[in-house]
C-alpha cells in the first residue's frame, strides 16, 4: 500500500515507522526545515528521538495536492483543533476515492452553529443557535461529507508502537471500505487492528478518557492510594458510557479497546501526557507550567470544557469531568476537587 501520514508529531511518526516495515509511507511535515532534517537524519529528533525510520518511510513537505490522490490511505495526524481545516483542504483532492483516517482524540472547541449544519447530534427542529463541540466524524460530515473516513484509536503510546511492541487498535467507521483500508494499512505482527462500525462510541471513549486521565493523575499525585485510583477509573468509565449512550453509541464499545482499554492505559501509564498534567497540578504547578513541561499536546486540557458542555446539552451527569474543568479553570484547588467528589450524596451504582 501507499500511505500518506499528514503530521509529523509523535503519534503520526510512530505509525509511519510501524507501517514502513510493510508499506510505502510518506510522512508529511508542514515545516520544511523539520522535514529536511528528518529525511537526512532518518529520525524525528523532536518527538521520537532514538527511534529511526524504517525502510518504507519517506519524508516530504510538498504542498498538499494531486499526489495525495495516488495514495491508498491518507492519515491525518494533526490535533483536533486542526482537523476541520485539514478535511476542508483534502475534500476536493480526494473526493470519495481515497479513504481518510484521523488520529486525533477529542471534541472540537465549542462554537455557535445552526441545527441545519449539525446533522448527527440530536438537535430539536427549530433550534437556532447552540454552543456545543463536535466529534471528529461530525466535523467531517459538515465540511467533507463525500470523504470516506474514520478514526484509528485505542490504547497506544507512540514510543511503544514505533518500537514494534505489541499493541491493539480500533479502526472505526460507518464505511466498510474505510475500515478495511485502515486494517490493511496497519495490521501486522506487532499491531493488531480490530474493525468497529461504532464510530460514535470509539470517538467518545478516545476523547473523554483524556479528561479522566487528568483526574487520575491528580489522584496519584496527591497520593490518595490505589483504592481511590480504582474508584476514579471505574466511575470514569461510567461517565464515558453515559455520554456515549446519549449520543447513540453501543454499550459494548466501552468494554473494549477504545473504552476500558484506552482509559486504563491513559490513566495509569507514565507515558500519558494527560496523566502527567494531573500529576503536575497535584505538585502545585500552574496549568500553564504543566502544559509547557510536556512539549506535546495534551488533548484532555483542550477538550474538557467541550466534553462537559456536550454532556450538559444532553442532560448527562459527569461529575468527575466537571471537577476537572473547574480545576483547569483555577476555580478550585486539587484538594477541593477531591472534597467535591467525595462529598457527593450517596446513590446507587
């Protein structure tokens, strides 16, 4: 296969390295000097130092154009904030002929929209203006409905995938051809890729687990113990499931890789950027200091408010996510966040 990965961050680079053992991969970087350095040195020293490119990886910074139509799969490795622009740019180039996969996990920043522009979020007829963030597939439905695409998600750290360590992912789309293209591109002896037609459930799991990982990092940073961590993860999964079902997802998706699997990994693994944000906040760092210390994007920081807004719009209760938003806003301290959650009234599980 011929695969183009647009975005040379840690995750895009890791997938390019992994797939480059079996396919021809063009790793595209917007920054020309960065692309030239990566091609010359055969490594992404900024995001994955010490992990050399495999034989099939070639680096490019050429303008996005007709060369993309020659690919068998185009992978968007940009953050959620850039997805709308990337899809808009790709739509006239690819049409419905080349499938697209996106790697971002999150909800788009909330903005004013009309119900005519939001075909898949259950708005009542006649609603004029709302303030709600969209999942990636909803963004695609708005700006590039003709594109065939889906999400590649699941519990995965970039460094381990680049090293060829055993990993399992989910290729999620309502389009069978898009699912098949993702499986064919990335399924190999070190990377298992499972197809799933529940794009809503996979994207909800991938987005909300980042918010809950901040809470779990805070819990561990405050040394609240393993009991507290287990409770947070379990109740966090309940929050993910409630929101997902309200959006039309399938219950079983949240028991799988993109639900429980991704939540456990991101909440407990020390390579998790969102968990490290929580740890830093527990140590007394400001949010800006915590984010600056990462050197990478922590999507949970940027989508937490949007997740809560979407939940409130649907009447879904998400107390852990709400506490994370208040913490990130600086309206409560880490200790107050714990007291807020533990002080809630008794209820049935």
